C-alpha cells in the first residue's frame, strides 16, 4: 500500500460508525427530555390551549357559546396568537433549549459529551435535533387536540366535512407548520443564549419584549424578529391594533426559508463556540 493510500485509509470517514454515534446521542437526549420532569412541565404547558378552548366553548353569551358567537376560526386564531405563540411556545422553548448545554454545565456532566469520539459540531446538531423533535411532538399534539375542540358546536360530521372539504384541514396544517418552525427558530436562538449567558432572565426578557412589540417596530426592524415570519404563515390574519406599523407579510417561501436559514446560522455560531470551549466548572 502506498503512502497516499495509507493516508486516505486513515482519513476515510466511517459513515456507519458516525450514524450509530449520532443516533445514540439522539436517543440519549430524547430520553432525557421525554422521561424526566421536563416532559411533565411541558405537558402541563401544552395542555393550556386545550383547557382554554374547552373553557370558551362552554361560556354562554346570549344563548350562544363564544365559539358560536364569534366564529371558531377567529377564536382559535386569537388563542393561538396570544397564548400559544405569544407565551407557551416562547417560554417552552426557552425552558428546554436554554438548558441543552447550560444545564449540563451546571450538572458538571458536559465534559462526558465533549470527550466522546464525536465532533462537537455534531454534538450540537444531535442535541438540538432531539430537543426540536421532543418539543415539537408535545406542542403539535396540543395543537391537534385543541383545534379539534373548536368543532364541538358542529359535531363530528361537521368537523369531518370542514377538515376534508373546507379550509379546516389546511388551517390545521398551517398551525402545525408554524409550531414546528417556532420550535426550530426559537430553539436555535435559546441554544445559543444558553451557551453565552449563565442566567436567562435578562436576555430572555429582552427577546420577549422585542418579539411581543414587533408590531410597533419599523419595517426594517420587523425583519429581525422570529414572530414576524411566523405570523405571516398563519391562516387567519388578525389586526395588531390601531398603533401597529402595518407592513405586507413576507411570502410563505421567504418565511420558511428565512427561519431555516436563521436557525442554521445561529447553530453554526453555537457550534463554533462549543468547538473552542474549555470546561471550567468552578466558574459556573
């Protein structure tokens, strides 16, 4: 065997081994997220929209429920924007993704991952992918259950007709897509925040104010908020109020690709940080 062949053999990537390593890390992280108290807390949070829809579906106003009086689509869109997108998704992602690495630093267990024969960039990608999968599954299940409850006034046959022949099915898919993209976008952002900050209160508070007041921002600054792209994908547009700076929502393709590109860039920065990281537990 020549020198060139020996060098090529040493540098050849064992894709099967790499896949097993990444798969093992994915399974480990999924167990940490779904079989611990984090899943219980997220489960309670994801149950809030279901409880709210049940509540408004039973409140009588002039002989009608809220769903019947104001329309199930408007009511659900309002709940989704204000409660789910405006609070639960944001803080749920903060709770999970901020602790992806910061939690392991506090538990003094991060060095075990960094000493594995796996590139640190792949460690970041695997932990992030597992967290997105876990959070998205819980929150998307909440969307499905809560959305189906808006059909209580019309019954099973009315629900099937609207979901298959009407716009109901498309709207449900849109809400699920927005939920997944929110997990991807906010998840990448809070993973980076967890790498940079020891305490999430100040950065998370600043980001939350920025996101929630995005409708007051000038058009150029709106593009720097995640929620601007998410709201452009919602199926039922709602007014942001008389003080909002009105701009045309970005096309769906721009919103989707923009959020995916944003997440990729933020994860690349996170990977660069952890690649150069030296563990000093005494400082944390």
